[in-house]
C-alpha cells in the first residue's frame, strides 16, 4: 500500500474541490461540511467528459457542473435516473496531513 502526501487539511476549503495530480492522475479532494475528506478522479463519467472540481457539493454528493449528474463521494456512483461511475480514492488523515492511499 502506497501513501502519497497531497496537502494539509487546513488548506482544504470546505465544500470546494481542490485538484492534485497523483501518479499522473488528476484527483479532486473535497472537504465536506462534516469535516471528512473525499477524493475522486476529476473527470465526469459523462461520455463527453468534463471536470468535477467545479461541481456543487451537497452532503456526500457532488453535482457535475456541465451535465448535472449527482455523484456519490462515498462510492463514486452516479445516482438514478442517470448512470455511471467515477473512480474514488482512499484518503487518510494524520493530524494536518492528508494522504491518498493506493
């Protein structure tokens, strides 16, 4: 298991996506209103693509800013009636340090 330090927790704005590149993959981190951090690939599952870092966050979901898909930040699944899946990444927090764990 590989841990990659990506940022400090205090530098993550609440409910706003922040983009990082880890091992060549663009990942967006979201600091939720409950204090938890979620990480997903910064790419809409819509066939035409798009980025999720600019999406609106509500609870445990992010809304694709282009196609309005509702995507779970917990499991990456697009909510019905739409379909699709976004790759999620494990996040570990050690004090103020935030890691992606692969």
